[in-house]
C-alpha cells in the first residue's frame, strides 16, 4: 500500500532528485525519495542497536566482542 503526500523541498534538492532520475539512477522522484527515506530508517535503527550494545557491553554480546570493542572507542558516523 502506498499513500500520496505533498512535500515542499528546496530547489537544490529537487534539482538533485531530477538529475538522479535523468541519469537513470532512479526510476522516478517517488522511488528515489522512498529509497532515501528507507536508508534513513535503517541508519536510525543501526544507531539504536549501537546504543543497546554500548549499554550491554561486551559481556552482553560475547559473539560480537570484536565489534563492540572496535566501536566503543570511536564515534560512528553513519550519515
């Protein structure tokens, strides 16, 4: 199911979207915007997962000890 919505975007964003469609990297404005929003949802979920792992510490996820150790020392920029 899909829902049509109206949004206002800055001209430079519309120019970018239209260029992506014209270059064939997206089938339509709607497809590209949907893909970009889905990516943001995944990014937000990943950040939440990282916070859970930080709070639990290595002991909470022994099979991910290396990941926890590596990520606990630096800020992850998922943007």
